[in-house]
């Protein structure tokens, strides 16, 4: 049987034994996002002359974040719930040449990590944030998240959610991210292209990927998939009467703005040529 | 093991009078140019202006263990509250410098060697009240001339203030020093 | 403060600095080139000095949005091969405990300075030693830690360099447990010629000739060699219980015990190499005064006076390392004692490991507490005289 072309980027086996299959549930969208991400990375490696050792994957905690546990044949870190972006900030400031990709989830990024999320976008730190949004807390059993729709029942909203949800892309854009896009696992080609553009973007690239959680939504994966396609609408068709209520997908913004390291470098350069010895 | 002699100076007033700067300049002068050990500490309330503020310098030819004033040799008090708070820590026969414009009552003045120096008024004469603390420094120098060379203190002062204010500060220092020398007979 | 115009490092010789500045300068000379922090009294001066100096030496400074992210920055920087530090005070120290726990499990070198202030809660903005137990036990879970206790501006410099060396040598977070007293005082700092300052860097797999395909990120030695990001080792940092090769599945109680016990013993087995204390007047002493941090300054003053003015046979010990606690060193050095006095700027914390260490070697341990201010010599002496009357 032919091997999946992206397996070259994973650690299948180690001295302590096999690492695959992924721990994700059958039908989960997280594995698809891994596939799309690796294809984007593969493109960048082959077309832009980058090497695998130039990449670092950093994740928080949750189903999405498990991607950077022990599977990747890249430098990586599986860090603290909500703090992946702060860890990524440290890595970038230490070595701005690193190509940093962050795997995070909706709870990880927008609840406990919310503060770091908005400040990272505001700072326009050069990294690609891949937020796999399944609308709840999967790993811990299906609790409500800031992205759970109004009225949805979850284990902690047994009578229906009384809160409105975040629009993560609007949040990222308002906070200052310079490349913001949303697709879903049901849009493989668009997602791969968008992640590629995000990696190539100099600045904070935020890509939200709506994903199915068949287990906690108690819905068959194929049906969830069809649901993702039906409930989303490409940007240029959004806002029409017949597409009202559907989630817009596409690129929301792509602007050019100096990133944090570039601005700070000007200070380093200026001081480096300052000859005065005293405070 | 004998203890080496230590000399303890405390300057106190309210926030904004430049009390902390005086201590910093003294400590730096003692230790960088004068080659002695000195510890400079300060404490204040959280307000940037007003409140109570004190700066201390302990100087010694030997090791300085306890870093704060135990029994001050010199107390400079620029506010009534400062005097009331710290007068008990001044040793009998110690040097007490006060600004008579701010301080109306001195408890048991006979216990100390009291030197009223109108630092605020002198600062006005130099053209800016912000030089009050340098006037204090000059006055203080007159009492500790055997602990530090004037040139060392002046060099530290020059290095510690914004270049545009060096001349004004040097003038204020002179005025403070000369006021004390011409007004009082100083015992050793 | 004078620096060399060529590289902007502090010139060797005598400087007159605040403890806070000395700490930041020690970090820079140790090689720290990433600093992240958040304002908090009385630690802010360290951060402000770092903001000023880091870009001068080609490093990067960032003020983060809180203490949790400040500490998290250090993880990424360390894994990317750059020494990193943050400084905070007690409330911020509480916030950083999860990151410290994570750094212990991932064996990540980093330095955190806690300029202690009184608590609990907002407490006050003066001086304290109330976090010394939190330093050891504040992080959730097992795993030991290294914590140093500076008592002077010179210590703030020397111990910061030492903290980085210990972090790199033992692949661990190291805590510098300072106090407001020592952070805010100004004293002479003597900077030795730079070639004389000992700097330790982590051992990498390349140093040991281990190629990426044979590398075990948590293996090879009690202190595993640490790969740096960007060098082709594809290292996955994880804090879930793991095998030596970094595998986080195939759990067993045996793997769990081996993993966590190694991290614990890595520090605790090497306490004699790591922990340091200073002692004076131990020969023939009947009683002992044990201090750490700024209280040691008052302690020596008090001990000198008690010995000279009242002929009390009082020995003196200063703990320079709080954790790992130097129990065997303490026991090895002291004679049998009557009373051990432990003045602390808390209600009695280090008195507990001291009591345990000297349980059969002294009649009693007497705590001399002070909250919110440094002990005066009178406070310590009056208690000693009262107890020994």
C-alpha cells in the first residue's frame, strides 16, 4: 500500500514504540487539519527553499494542540493551556528566523488564551496561528466554549447556551492581525492555500478552521461535513438575503504592516552604532 | 573582630523635594570617587508627590552589615512630618539641619546641634525651586567635609544631573555650602 | 554606570548601582538576551533597566500583558537557544507557578526573580521573605527546584550569573528570591574582568556527538543533553509523563515513576554541589543564628554585638541557597547546640527545614519574625537576650 505523502513529516515510530495512529476520534477534523498544514508546509519547503528545521510547531492544550505532542518530525512544543502564543513570542524574539506555526483550539485561544490572543495580533508578531474551531471543549468531554452557538446544549449548558459566540476572525482583525481568514475542514483546497499564504505572510496570520466533532455533537462525521459546507458561504456571496445566517468563509484581510521584530530591530541598529559610554 | 566606624546620614521630607537624589549622589560620591563602602536606601509612600520620603546613606571604612540608620549622625529634615517622624533616631549631639520655612517646632532642640538652613529660600535665589535638593547637598557637605573631597562630590553631581542644569546645580551647591560656612561656627 | 562602547557590556571595576540594576546586569553578562516582564512594585526597576539595556547588547525586551505570559516567553526563548529572564513580585510569582511546574517537567533552563513583598493578597509594597516556601512547593506536582537568596547588591549580580549557570547545568528553572530591601538599596558592585566570570551553557547533543536519529530528548544522562530549535533535531517538548524518547503514549506506572523520580533526584541528589552556605564563629559556639537574604545583614550586626558586648558564644550561618535545602551540610558543620535562632521576614518558614535538619542536634529552635520591614539589630538582640537570660 502506498504511504500517505505527508507521513515523511511525522514520527511514526520511536524507541518506546509507535506513535501513530493519532489519538483523535474517528471522523474528527483535527487530523484533516494536520494533513492540510503539512501540505502547505511541503509547498513552502519546495517552492521557497525553506528547510524542515526552519519550522517550529507550538500548541497549547486540547484536541487541536495534541498535534504538536509527539507526532511531528519537526521542532515542536506542547505547552500550557492558553499560553502557546506567549511561548511562540519567546521563540520568535530569541530567533526571528524560525517559521512558527501555532496549533490552537477555540477554547485554548479565545477563553483561557484570550488575552494572549489579542495582544499577539496587536503586536503583529510574525507567526501563523491555526485555530481549529469545533465549537466546544472536546478533550475534557464537551463543555461550552466561547464559540458555542446560542442555545446549544453541552455538558455545562444542559438547558441551552445563554451566551452569544465570538467571531474569532473579527476578534483577530480588530486586535490587529494582518492576515485573517476562515475556512473549514470541508474546504480542503482553500484551507491548504490559505495556510500556505499564512505561512508566507510576514506578520500575524490567523486562520480559523471550522472543524467537526462528531463525538460531542453526536452526529455522524459525513453529516457534520455536509453541515459545514451548508452553513458556510464564501465571502463574495455573503450578505445576500439567501445566504443570511451562514458563516462567511474566505480571506477577511491581508494588509502589510511592519511586524514586531522589524520595528524593534530599528532600535537595536540605532543603539548598536551609539558610541556613548555612560548612561 | 572589631567593628569599623560607620557614619549615618538621613535626609527626609516629602515626595518631590529631591530627597532620594541627594542620597543617591552622596552614596555614589562616597563609593565611586571616595573609595569607601556606602549603602544608600530610601523609602516613600506610593504617591509621586507629597507623602513622606526618606533617603539614607551609611558610610564606613569597613564592611557595612546592617544597611539602615540605627542612630543617625546627621538628620536633614525638610518637612515638619519628617522631623517629627525621625527626630528620635538622631543621636544626642547629632547634627540636625532643618529648613525653618517648613519646620516650626523642634522637639528638645538642646539635645542636638541645630542648624536652620533656609534651603527653599536659597533655591529661589538661584532662580528655580527645583535646585532645593542641591542646596541641601551643599549645606550637608559643609558638615561632612572630612568624609568626602569636595571635588569628588562635585564630579558626582555633574554626572548625575541633566547637562543643561549643571551650572544651575553647581551654583546651588555653592550657595548651600557658603550659607552654612558663613552662618555657623562648626565644631569638629 | 559605565559600559564598554564596543559591546555595551558593563566595564570591569567598581560601580554603584541598585540591586535591581545589578541583577539585570548580571543577567546580561551571563548571556541573557530575552527579557519579558510585567510591571509590579517593587520589582519594576529590574524590568525597566532590562528594557533600557537589552537592545544595547543586541537582545530583545518585551513588556507582556501579564505575568503568566511573561514567564511563558522564557520557555520559547530557552528552547530556541537563548537565555531568558523575568522579574516579578509575590502576587506575580503566584501567577507563574503553572509555568514553573511546566518548566520543571520539560527541564527548561530559565531564571525567575521574585522581589518579595508582604502578603497575603495585595499585602504591602515593602520587604518580605514570605514566598520562600512557595518557591519550593508553589508549583503543582513533584519535582525539585533551585532557589537562591541574595543579601547585597554584589549578590544580586553574582547570584544572577550563578542562577543562569545552575539553570543551564541542571536543565531547570532557577528562582532568585530577592526582597525589596536588596532590590532597592544602592551599594558598590565590583565587576570582575569578563574573562574571569564563569559562564555555563547547557550541554547539547552535538556536544556529545549524538546525531538526531539517535537522540533521546529526555535520555542519555540524569541531566539530558538539550537540543536547540532550528538545528535539525526535531525535538518535541512535552510535559505529559513521557518516555526518554519523548513518547507520551504507552503509559505505565513504571514509566511515570522513572520520569518524575529522575527529575526530582536530578536536583535533590546533587544538593552538596548545588547548595551553598556561609558560616562564621562555629567553633566552640553554643547557640546559632541562622539567616538568609537581607536579614543576614542585620544578623551579622547583631551577632557581632552579642559576642562582643555580652560574650555570648553565638555562631552565625547564612543560607545562600534555600532550595535544595542544605541539610547535610548544615548537620556536618555545626556542633551540638542549645538554641538556634532563625529571624525571618515571615512568621517562620525556613525554621521548619532547619528544625528538621537539627532535630537531634539542638535543644530548641526559636523563630524571630518581622513582617513588612527588615529586622533591626535591636529586634534580634532583644529576643536573643530574653531567651538566653
